[in-house]
């Protein structure tokens, strides 16, 4: 059964159609990758899925209910969490506070919002620590986010998404700007998360994609031009022409 | 803990150093600053219209004290409510815009309330202000005695400080700081940012309202300036010189500001000019607030001796 | 009915002045990205300069020419000596600076020209009125309408049709691009501030014979300029005109029936519009 679906989803910015009639089905429990050259509309698709802005046309269905037009803050509570392509954290906060904020947002109750001390929420704190440990940042919980390395910030980005205990993880180029070594670590991380969550992964680097994905959708100029297993995508002539060029040959 | 000891010591010692009325004014202004700083320091919202809530509360509670002889606690309650409600109205319009638009809106809406107060002379007295606000006795304590009133104000100040500390240490405090740090991410992890900004407005407005009532009772009059832009500017100035980065900044700022304006107003009738000069000097040379200024003066005096 | 038509004309005249104020503020705020709380004070200084120049030289036209230039020079100085050092400082300190400046200018007005209001007559040729058929209307207000209209058109031509104007618009929309084009952004900032100050100054000078002068005139106008920008949008010329006319006419019409509310109504109209359209008349940002 598809957990997340889009039907003819489109988004236009003035004359530019960044996402063009995209119909996507993400099966529960799978890792579904979206690839495509820069500017293909992948991030915009995520922005639509997470309610950053409403689509120009089309529908989004999550777990059987129509969530088109639901604003971003509500989407998070439905169980869709995202990481950003460009690191987007709370710079002055400690790593723990960064993650805690996400954990608290989606915790069962906000009782004591105005008067209980923030450190007296053991459940949210435990969840936050677990998310940090999951990405390998458990040791640095008390450091300010602005002081850790770029690679660690990418990991934190992922931890913030995990802390909400989501049903679907939307990861936008988690390995953006990482060194080969850091990339390997990030791939291992994503692989470890596979199966625990339904994951939609945007990625540029072909080797990563072919290794971890169950299914791959290819975007080009806002449209989906192919979908299939990694093998099918590798064989697809149109994809090779449009995107892969000689790279994966 | 050390901050608390210092503040308690200041509360006890202050009336021996300055007139009780001035001492009261310092703590009242500090309450006002605490309310602003939830917006300015914690949420990153530069409101230039805080006197809207301060003044509205002062007028409404002052009017009821004067004409309907309500009790002190009723006046405080009404002031807090008026502060919160006016902040809800103003905040609702302002939080939908950001950056410079936000600042300009807080000021423009401040002007709306100002001109209502200015023209509604039958109630507010217009330019002459609303004199004759009493300080009714309560539980046998005569608040007309400046020292008794000072103690009353101090207790309310300490209560406000405790309450504000609870708020900034609560999840709400974290969320507001998160909004200051990164609005987009705060929204993405599941917080309805405008709603939380509005909440900050309402709480800040409640504190401003409390300060407004205490101010009206302190001087026995609600001057038109209580709801004017200069008052809004003053509380921003005080908070910034004290340092908007900490809970205690507005308290330090209130000290410095009241002292500054009191001493300047005896020097020259055109003292707002000196105040303007002080603003500019602070902005150009002491941007880190008094803490940094102190540091610099300290180093300078060491070098010259 | 004729009263109402007359008031609407009055509203258009003041509305055009409001638009000028908003335009000037829009240039400064948009290009420099600072809150300019001294904009009202610049307006007031423009009016007082006019009175002094006319007093010295006995010629209104020279005053109208010189006074705004004086304000522009003052703006130049303010940007060059102060604001320039604050671009990295954050809106809170920038605000405190311009607000401190406003306090100083306001007090200087009282020190130099006195705390009491001054009235100022229009030049002889513009005194009296003309018969418009439905009402007898003061010549000077017609002149203000034409003059303000001319200035708005001139500003529009400058922004849309000249290279410098294009750079200035780029400065509002995309500062990086300006630097990429190899243009000295400091120079752009200084010119934008001076130009904005000029518009505030000439609005002040034109207002003097209508409303007279008082030290409080600057602050009142500051709030109004903010309303124009909040409703019209930063850097939006049409928005400024629409917003200026809207509040100018609303104010004039209300003044005919309920004088006391005539200033508050400006801000009430803004609140009402924002209630329906939070993003302003043309929905910008
Ligand atoms: N908020 C926006 N406003 C205008 N254009 C945008 C916006 N976001 C993205 N675009 C444009 O949409 C296209 C797709 O961008 P994006 O989704 O970021 O691509 P990708 O993530 O695949 O590299 C690009 O041409 C980009 O410039
Ligand atoms: Mg992208």
C-alpha cells in the first residue's frame, strides 16, 4: 500500500513550472529515491509535500487522507519530517536543544507549556538523546550547533528530522557538501535507518542511490521521466540521455 | 542565585539611595522591560509599540480607580487584562508581517492608540493627562505612604521576575528562542510560528499592563506620554543598554535609564535632546550594552592612570 | 455634497503628500534595509527650512527650491557620518540611532524656531481660490496637488527610465546583484538616503502653507509614512500612491463630519485593510 502519493502535483513560480504534474507513489517501509539534475524541481517537490507552500494544482495523499494545502507546522504533526538541503538548524542552541525542540513539538502533550521547566520533560529529552545517538552525535549534545563541523551539521540536520519520530522521512541531499569519508558515514547512517522508516531520499550521487534505493524516480525539468528499481533505471535509455550521460555507464 | 541575591540587595537598599518614588519607578520600568524583552530578546521581535499596552492599561485602570473607586487588586487585574487584550489586537495584525514591516506596524498601531487618547479628552484629559488617580488603601495599609507603595511595587516586581523566569525556562521559552534563531525550521518541526509570536505579544502585553497601572498609581496621573512613542522608544533603549541577551538585562537597563533621564531632566528642559545624544553615543560606541561599556571604561581608566 | 467633494479634493492633495513621504521612506528603507525613524523629522525640517529661507530671501519659490536641497544634504550627512557605520548592527541599534536622531532634530526645532506653532502664507500668486463650478477651491492646494503629482512622476521616471534608477531598484530587490555589477554599494546607499530625505523635505516645505508648522508635525508624519509603506509595499510606487490617496481621502472625509477622529482614522484604515489583506494592498512580502 502506498503511504504517500501525489496526483498530478504542479507548482509554478510565475512563468517557471518547477514541478509539473508529478504523480508519485511511495510504498510504506521502502526507501524511494528521487534523482535529477540541479534545478529539476526535487526540493520544490519536498516543499510541496511538507506544506512550505501550497501546490498550484494536484493533490497530496498521506496514509489515505488528502493533505493538500495543509500548512507546514501541521504536516510535522502528521508524521512527515524533513531534512533540508542547505543546513537549517538553530545555530545558538546546543545540539540537544536543537533536537529537543523537534521532539517536544511532536510529543503527545504540551502540558506545562508555560510553566514547567523545559528540562522536566523526560520523554522528549530521551527521544532527543536517542536521535542524537542515532546519528552519532551523542557525545556532543551540549555543544552549540554553530561550533560543530559542516559534516556534523549535516548529521544534526538528520537528527532533527528523526527526533519527531516520524512515519516518513524526507531527506534532501543529506550528503551535500560532504567529503568522501563523511559521505560514506552518511550513507551508512541512511542505510541503518532503512526499514525503520519510510524514506524519500533526494540525492545527487549515483553510487549512493544505486546502492540504497528500493525504487528510484527520475525528475527532469519538473516532470517525472522514469520510475523503477535501480537496475531498471540504469538500463533506461531516456534516463541515460537526460541525466546520467556517461556517468553510470 | 547570585543574580537573585544582588536583586534582593538592590530592592532593600535602593530607597535609601534615591527617593522612594524614583526607586518605585525603576522597578516599574523593569517590569515593563521584562515584558518587552520576551519579544525583543527571546523571540527576536523588535516591537516599537509597547506603550500601547502600558498606556491603555494605565488609562483604563486609572479611570476605574478614579471614578469607580475599585480596589488595588482589581486595578492590577484589569491592567493586566487590558495590556494582554490590546497586545492581542495589535499582535494579531503585526505578526503576519516580518522585518522592517513588523517594526513599522507596531509603531503605526501605537499611533492609533495615541491619537485616540489624545482626542478622547472627556475620558483621558488629552494633552493634560488624566490626573487624580488614587492609591486606595488595602488591608489597612495606606499606599499613599511612598515607602509602603515602594514595598508593594517591589513585591510585584519580584513576582514578575519569578514568573518571567518560569516562562523563559519553560518549553515556550525554548520555542520562542527557536523562532528567533530560525523561523523556517521552527515551523518545519511543527510550531505555528505566528501563533507563538502572538502568545509572546500577549504575555509581554500583560507585563506592560501591570507596569502601566503601577505607574499611574505611582504618580497619580496618566500623562499622554504614557501611550506615546517616546515611552515605546525608552523601553527599547533601556532593554538594549541593559542587554537584551539575558533575563536580567532590562533590570539593569531600567536602572541606567531612569537614572539617566532623572539626572538629565534636572539639567535642561530640553533634555530629550540629551537623551537622543545618549542613544546615538550608545549605538555608535557601546553597542554591547552596559556590560561592554563598563569593560571599556575600566580598561580605559587603567590605561590612563 | 459640495462639502464632500471639496474634502475629497483636499484628501487628494494631502494624499499626494503622503505618497511622497512614503516614496522617500520606501527608497531609504528598501535600499538601505534600515528602519528610518528620522523620516518624520526630515519632513519637519523641510518645512522649517522653507520658513527660514523665505524669511531671509523673501521669495517662496527660492525657498521651495533650497529647503529640500538642504534636507537632502542633511540626509547625506546622516548617512555618511552615522547610518553607514550601522549596516552590520541589526535593526534594533539602527532603530535606536534614527530614533535618537529624530529626538535631537525635534528638540533642535524647538530650540531654534520655538515651541509654538507658526503659520505660513502661500506666495501671493497662489493665495485665494478658483471657482471649480461645484466649489470655490484654494489655489495653493491645487498647486500642491500638481507639484506632488509632478514629483511622483519624476521619481517614477527616474526609477524606471534611468540607469541610476535601475540600480536603485536593483538595490531594493537584490543587493548582491548590485555588488556583482561592480557598483559601489556605499555610494548607492548615500544617494538613496539623500533622495529619500529630499522627498521628505519637499513634502514638508509644501505642507507648511497648508497646515502651518509645529514641532510635533514630524512624528505625526512619521506614523503616516509608515502606514503608506506598510500598505503600499517597499519600493512599490503605485502602492505608495494608492495607499497615500486612500488614507488622505479617508482622513479628509472623516474630518468633515468628525474632526476629532481625523488623525486616528488614518491608522484605523490601515488596521482595517490589514485585517482583510495582511500583506497590504498589493500583497508584497
Ligand atoms: N521559491 C521559489 N521561487 C521561485 N523559483 C523557485 C523557488 N524555489 C525554486 N525555484 C526554481 O525552481 C526550479 C527548481 O528548483 P529546485 O526545486 O530547488 O531544484 P532541485 O532541488 O531539483 O535542484 C529552479 O529553477 C529554481 O530556481
Ligand atoms: Mg535541491
